C-alpha cells in the first residue's frame, strides 16, 4: 500500500564531479593502463597530477580509451570505447548515450578527461539535490530508503513538472511494475544526516544528470504518494 510523504527541496546545486569516483585506487588503475612506472611509489597527494600528465603525454584519443577502460572494464567493448572518444567532447555526452546504466560512467570519464584536456572537453555538470522527507507514521518511515532507486525516483517525480523528461520517457514505469532504468538515472543517493530520535524525517542527497531535475528548485515543497 502506498505511503504519503511531505517533501521539501533544501538545495539544488550544480556539481562537476561525483564524490569518490576518482579515488587513489581508480587513479592507479588509469596509470597502470597507461603503462606508468613505479605507480606504488607515487604519494597519494600526487596521484591525480601524475595521472593527468600521463594522459596528456599519450594524447587525447588513447587517453580517452584508457579512461573509459578504467571506468567500464569489460562491460564496454574496445571498439565502442574507441568510437566513443570523439562523442565525449560533445556537450553533456552522457545524456545521449543509449545505455542508461552507463551514463554515470560517461560522466565520470569526462570529469577526468576535462582536467587533462580542458580545451577539448567541456566542464561536466550534474545536479545534487538535498531533500527532506517527512513520513506520516513510524511504519512509513521505514520505507524511506535512498538505495531503492525506483522508490526514490517515483518520490521525486511527484515534484517534477509534467513535461519533465522523467514523466515523458518513464510515465508507465513511474506508475507501477519494474523500473530497472531508475538505478542508472540516480547516480548517487544517501541519507545526509541522522535525524533526532523520534523524528519522522530523513534528509537525502541525490546526484543525477541535470536534465532530470531541471524543473525543481530550492524551497519547493510537494506531497508524494509512493
């Protein structure tokens, strides 16, 4: 049975990277693919700078292929990676990529490539929403789970305009049944802070493509039934 929630948009911010995507392990993986020497001896604080220099040394085409391989491993074929490099230099290429589950990875790749080749790659931008969700009962509070992407997107859709792309492309999925695309549309989501004991609210941060939540704004309030 659906539950009712009161939702408030606390903030709507533009971001240019996703938290944790290019950590030390990921940068070392790029360096290994670029055949860099003595990777284990590089200080953690120097990893990104050396990684960027290595990418610049091998040139844009090969660098693009390596970064895509680091992000996707075997889930993207070498031929696709090779052909995709030019497309990555277009405006927000992740939005045009047909495989929804790989759009976040495209964004992640462009984030690093933009740092290495700022003239070739535009500044990547996405949206981070912070929302406060208030449940009516303690029982319905337990259903608030940002890791359930279908539930979360259905909640957010209640505050989106009817002409928003989520409603236009996923109208049937928002109503009922499987919504497998949701896990590719929501890039990051987590409980932002623990509420006081006894409170019926949760604060959630969400990162996604800017086009999904362009009709939302800070201060917006809406009621959601999911």
